C-alpha cells in the first residue's frame, strides 16, 4: 500500500516537472506528426528519399517487395495478318457486282465496304482472292488446287489467332489437322501433276518440305530392338544363302540320278 502511494507521488512529480519544462508537449507533437506521416506512407506507395539517402518517410523505412523467380518478359515478334493487304474501300463479295454500290453516298459506302466489315467477311474475301489465283476456270470450286487455297487461308487464320492466344488448344488441334490435310493434297498433286503443284506453291507462297523418314522418337529400347531385328535378319539371310549353295551343289547329282533311272542319255 505504501509502495503504490509512493509510486503515484513519483509519477505526479515527474509529470509536473516535464510539464514545466515543455518536454511533454513536444513529445505529443512528434508522435502526432509521426502517425500522420505513417498513414501517408501507407496511402502513397511511392516513397521519397530523406537527406541521409535511405528510402523511407520520416523515421520509417519501407521494405521493398521481393519478387522471386520472375523472369523477364520477352516481346513477341509481330506477326503480320494476311488481311492487311485488303484496302478498307474494297466492296464486300455480295456487293462487288452491284453497279449501284459504286455511286452510293459515303455513309452507304461505309456499310458496303470493308471499313465496317467483320473478321469473317474479310476472311471470306481473302479466301476468294486465293482461290482466283489457282483455280482452273471460273466455275472450278472442287479441284485440288482450290481446296489447297481454302486450307491455306484457314491455316494462316489459325496461326494469327494462336499468336495472340497461345493457350488455345482447340484451335491448335484444328490447325494441325488442316496442315495434315493440305500436306496430303500437295503430295498427291506433286505425284500426279508436277506443273500444277509448282504453280500452286508459287501463287500461294507455300514452302513444301518433305516429311522425315521416321516419325517415331528413337529411344534406347527402340534402338536396341531395331539392332536385334537387323541381326536376326542377317542371320536368316546367311542360312538361306547356305541352303541355296547346298542345293546348287546337289543339283548335278540329282539330275544324273534322274537320267540313270529313266535311261535317257
């Protein structure tokens, strides 16, 4: 009891002395300024540097955020679209043969041209341009050259889409299927009509590459199995060769025996 009374009197005396000297008011002002600066530092993510050169606001240093295992982002190469060479003043397919569309006013022309056309309409017009380069006549819509042109337009459209969205697995699968179909058509066209094959590749800008001899990945097990099969094949060929030599050696003896049995010279 006497200890608590003595402690209270000591605290009162110390507070009275600080109040008289003005230290307590300065401490309250410093604490208020520090709290205000601390709240400003929380609200503002960008911090300044003080006179000493260390980052922070007031007496509080802001710890930088650590980003581990963040690789540098590489810029993707720019892939030019096949639709860039289509001028916006070109008429759509359904209005190209209409003479009134040429004399219409500006507002109607904007609706009839490719300026406000969708991507599918532009792609359709590009496909028709590729078909016109390789078709045999104006009524040709089902030849191998025309089908190759249609697949080429689709493949380039898939490539542009996958360049922007590389994780689209469905479009990647459709693109690979279209490439396989076009490769089979070009292979057949090259075997039957080589001049048409060269004309199609030149007009459509296709680089034909021969498929590899083996599609299978050469693992160690596959290499060992292939070596064993080759070794067995060579042993079988040696046995067949020895058997043929033996038959060739015994052939005169068999012929003499047959002549002796029949009695013919």
